[in-house]
C-alpha cells in the first residue's frame, strides 16, 4: 500500500482499523489522539531449544562468538509474545498499544521467557495535524521508501 507523501506531510494520517494494531513504547502516537483506554494487555512466551542445540551452544560459550541458536530462540520468543499481546488488544477492540515494555530472561540457560506488556487504546487521526521537524522528515522518508522515487 503506497502512502501519499504530500498528504502525509499535510496532516493526513491513516485510520487504524480492522486487523491492524499499532504499538509504541511512548505514551501516544504522533498525529493521533487517544479516544479510549482499554487497560493492560500482555503476551508471554516460554520456549526452549532441543538438547543437541543446547549442547552445541555450551561449546560455543567456551570458544566465543555469537550464540546464534539462542539469538534465534530470543527472536522467536519475542515475536510469539508480541503476537499474543496484539491478539489480546484486538479482543479488547483496541487499535493501538502504548507504553510497550519487554522483559527477557533465561536465554543463556537453554530456554527463553519473554513477557511484553502495554496499555490497549483506541486511537483516531487528529484532523489537520501537520508534523514538523524531525517527525515530518521521518514520515516523508517512510512515504518515499514505500512509493519509490519521486518524479
């Protein structure tokens, strides 16, 4: 889906509806107002690698270098936790999650637990909002990347 750069810079923000949920670590979304707060949402994932990979990673700890299997385990756990949090937000009719925080534990012991939480909200674009400064430039860059070179 292409984003119109000029419309974006003039204050147009897309409606967030349907299956889409935005999330941020801050307490709001630039260009959107929070209409309703639905409360805390979270996702938890606890995963483990098989014994063979765990033994291989034990040897890698002696020789040094990235523990790629554990990195992958952390990524898988994080994504699963996010997916569960997004599902919970959708069930509460939220289209945004603010104040998102992650907690990761246990990756080096062969298992990974990821907890992600935030506050589900319903947001809507602010009419006539015009981004300025760095935010406006970042949005313009995103629009350019999504629509290709300007003519």
